[in-house]
C-alpha cells in the first residue's frame, strides 16, 4: 500500500500526521569577505510525508542552502532540523553520510554522473556506500533504471546518453537507496522544455508513489506543478500556496 | 564500502588517466629497481662471503695464541710470542685436543730462516715461511698441483701464485708443479742442513767459558720441489713447508765443548800434556721450548666454537673463534647495504613526490565527483581510504614492475659476475640473488611509500565540503 494512501486514511480517521521534515528557527549565515550574508533567517516550516514542495526564490536567496540543510549536506548555525525522526543539527559527519545514503535522494541540475562509469554503475554508487552485496546492487540498479525507462541503456556511458536520459539516470541513482525524500535542485534547468516536462512527469510519478519531493526551481512552470510552493527571499520564507 | 570495491575503484581511477598514472608508476619503478639491484648486490655479496666462510670451515675453528689478551680470530691466528705467555708446547696441544667438542688441532709455525727463492736463475726474496700440520684443518685455495700432505717430508713446498707469475708461469701454474727451486737461508743459520764445522782446536789453554763453537756464516741452500700453487689472496706467506721441516729450521745446532778434567800444568813436574778439549754437536729443538706460533682447533659444530674458545682460555692461553671477526666483516656489508639502499631510497622519495603530485591533481579534477560521492552517502573516511588506496596501488605496481626489472638486470649482472669468478677459479654461480624476502620487502616498501604519499592528498579530499565540491567547476 502506498504511503500516500496510508496518509489519506490517517487523515480520514482524523489523526495528526507527523511531519517528515520539520525546521524550527533555522539560521545560516555565510561570510563573504567582510560581508555577512544571512542565507536563512529563522526559517521554520513543516513538510508532511508524501508532499511535493517547490522552493522558489531569486538567485542567492538561500533556497539551495535550505535544500542542503534538509539533505544533510550542510549544518545550520542555529535552530533545529528534524527529518524523518533524525535530528540533524548536532549530527556528526559520519552519521550524516549514512543519513544521506538511507533517507535522501539528490538530483542535480547538471546531473553529476560519473563520466567513465556506465548508467548501471552510476546508479549502483549509493549502494556501494551502503555496503550492499554486488549481486543485489546490480539487481536494484537495474530495477531503478527500468523504472525511469532506461532498461535498455544499462551499459551506456553518460556521453552516449541524451540530456533527458542522463537526468533519468540521475533520478534512478537517487531512487536506488529507496529514500523517503528526493531533493531535486533545478532538475530541468539544463533541459529543453519537452525533456523537462518528461522529467517532471517522472518525478511526479515518484511523488504519487509516496516519495516526498522537494524541488528547487525558479521556473514557474515547474513550481506550478507542486502541491505547495515556498518562496525564499533574503533568507525569509513565505508560503505562496 | 567493501575492500573489493576499494580495489575495483582504485584500479579504475588509475586506468582513467593512463599516461599520468604510467609516468607516476614509472618513477616508482626507477626507485624500486635501484633499491632491488643495490640490495640484491649486497645480499648476494654477503651470501657469497658467508658461503665462502662456511666452506672454508672458518666457523668451526678456534684460533689459539700464546697471548692471553687476544680477542679476535685473526690476531690469535697470527700468534706471537711473549716472555710471560704460556707457551704453546706439545703439552698444551694435547690439552687443547682433550677439550670437549675439539676434533682436531693444527699447529702453526712461522719461520724467518729462508731469505730467498731461486728458480731458473731468478732470485726472489722471501719474508717468512709458514708451516702447519697438513691434517686438513687449515686449507688454502690451491690453483694448481696439490696442498701439502702429512706424508710430505723435507724438500717439498707450495708457493703463492704471485711468485709463480714472477717465475714466468702466469696462466700456466701447472707448468711449475714438480719443478725444483732453490731456497737459501740467512747467514748464521744453524738449523737443519747447515754445514757447521767444529771449532778450531785452540793451542794452549782454552777458556771453557768461551768455547768458540763453530758457526756457519754462510747461507745454507736447499733444493725443494714445488707441489702446489696457492692463491696469493688466500695465503699468509709465500712459501709453505711441511711442519717437520720448519721444526728443523728452528732447531739450534752448535758445537759445545765437552767437560774435561782440568790439569794444572804449573804444578806438573814432568811433561804436562793437558787433555785437548773435545766438542760435540748439540741440537736443541727450539720449537719444543718456545712453543708454536699458534694453533687452530677444529670444533665438531660451529655452535660449539664459542664454548670451546672459553674452555681453551682456561688453559692460560688466548683463544678466539671467528664469529666476531666474521660479524665485523658482515657489518661492513650491512653498512654498504644501508648506503646503497639509501641511494635507492632517494629515488623512492622522488617517486613519492610524484605520487603526491599525481594524487593532488586527481583530487582537483575529481572534486565534483567527490561531492557526488559524499552526497550519495560516502563518509569522509571512505573518501580518504579510496584515495589512499589509489596512491598505494601506484606504489604497489611501481614495486612489482621495479622488482621484475631489477630481477632481469640481476640475471644479466650474474652472467658477468659468473665469468669473473670462473676466471679466478672460484666455483660460484649466480651469487647476486633475489631472495623472496627482498622481493616482498621492495613491493611492500613501494606500496607503503605510495600509501604515505597518498595520506596528505587523501586527507585533503576527505576534508572537502560536499556543498563546495558539488559546486566546483
């Protein structure tokens, strides 16, 4: 049974759903020379499991910082971050690595695939760090590539794939560790609108299957497809929808 | 990450930049090859020396000297005399023979009676002559003919190859075997063979205390047959003679006036005919009185040499086994090994710098990749291990190829060394060895150097901030 359906049932039963992401008064400042830049200024917000949120805002507004903090790539300066029951504020680097491996799938604008590895090997990478058996890894990676429609491109290297296909590989890689949350930073930024649309359809499909989706974008067409849109401006958050 | 994954990833990353990796490995190869060659040369020479020592039986020998304060084999072997020393007489020889684990004793004599050797009109001077029991305990490297044997009597000698060369037998030592040479003594020699005349009968009263024994002022000349040519480098004296002949050289022969009843002619009333003094030849075995220069005791097992040496010292004489002086010579090899290994070590250090450089370059190029690895769950320690592994692998392959090339070169060197040794009459084959420990050590050290060289770049890679790394262009 899908998580979404579970949630619906819980809601129908009138029970409170625990948020999968909960930020309280999160601050993050950067020092650029003499200037202090407040990337996040006492940001608080919650995300329910299975939600699809678009984080928008102008360049340098702090949206990537927010995504990185939720994704466990960056530490906030203050406040509290709880993701899927994990308190990230004081988590040590080693634990954060495991957290990213088990809970988060990242999708990047420029795909960030390893050029000398095949599609299959790229998708297997998170599973290598999860110490999964080689045979199981291959099976899982193949399954993920089939899920993104690249079951016939397993042995292809990134250079032999189109932009859209590369991003599909990246999504398959994000999926391989069976994360509950996928954080996609401008996933359609490097693609034309048709390919971008394909990727959005794919991501929405994953969301429908219960994965919580966070998309950072300044493309309003992308943002529009989200269930919630959050805008960050000068480190402050405003809920648009 | 599993060990297999580290190996697989490191291997793949090395192959990614083929030329750069090859050049870096090549630098390690140069270092590893030079270390291999230098150390195999030294271990080869050391092994050859050891085997020579073992085959010479030196390890089973204890040298005995009259001098008690002797500490090393060579000085004990050289012997020497001193007034207060316990003389190495036959009585001592018997006592040494009785020491447990001693299976034989050879007595050594050094003699200065002979002054010159002449062959075919060519006269060459001699410093000293040696003699020892030809019972197989003391052996010399024989280049032609045979060594002295126990059955040899007076008039049989061996000479060294340098003298054979001077007599014109270079390259044909066998040609001198069986030939007669002339040996001449110093003046005032009065040992065996010296023509000593009785003193001239004195007219009138003779002083008994000044009995004017006959002395031989001229050199005595012997004819001797050369039975063997010894290697100059392995000989302590040019001419070796049977020990009994040397005993003869050292036997003092002189005429002494016999005791007579003194007659006082001044009190004689009639004609006084005092009895004429008579003389007889007296021989004194000086060797029996002064003792032998040194003894070599043969021990049943080299392990017992030190113990036997201690036991012999209790007889009031000096004794030393060869282990100390052999160890001293082995130390020389060890120092040589350190120096030569150090030269190879410098090459290795340069190679290590190459590895550091390559790894830093690799990390710069792969910064984004490191960011991705961190994003999908690689720990800092995983990244560190991965790059350290990669650097170690550069060292490992450098070591493997270095040893392989070093092995090839030592094979070639052996061909030349074998020829050289064969020309010196030494039976040795492939002395420049490449023992397993050396192969493992060189590969191990190369890998370790790679690992150490990789530590700094790897720690830089591990410290990369994943967010920054992902943003790196």
